[in-house]
C-alpha cells in the first residue's frame, strides 16, 4: 500500500512530496518573485525531511518569474538540497522554459569556470 504524500496548499501552488520528488502544481496567473521562490525552497526542504530532492514543476498555466525570482532561483546557495528539475509546460511556453533553463545552466557553468580560474591563479 502506498503512503499518502504530504501536501502543502498555498495561494499560488500546491506542493506534494513522493520521495525523492517534490511536485509543484502552479495555479493560474502566478508571478513568482524572490519571496515565493524562497518559500518554495523552504517547503521543498520541509517536505523532503531536509534530504536531497528533485523538483517536478507543472507550469502549464500562465506562470511568470520576476528578475529577482530568477536571480534567487539561479543561486545554488539558495537551495543546497535541490538536485535537479523537470518542467511540464504547454507548447507556447516550451520555448520560454528552454531559454530559461539554458540561461540558468550557463550562469552556473560560468560561475564554476570563474571559481576554477580564480583557484588556478592563486
């Protein structure tokens, strides 16, 4: 028999956990800023029992992210237990989601290169 997952229902998202995946099901017309991103991270860590987790985000409805929200989401230090993300989008949003994903990946790769170059220079 399968255990019923823990659920957190916020104004803009429903979150539930089935080890090791945290599911974010976003509601319509949502804009995520840095407070919401931090709240999502906090909920994910709480539901996972402070263990590493993966994220599955259902953003098929109209979901936006502010520049501050993108900055916080791209900062590895903000979500140290987060190990990866899969995003479910509608066809119109696919292009935006891919561009955002590549932007975040590029920032992380560049951050690592700068860090390695600094270490090598010392």
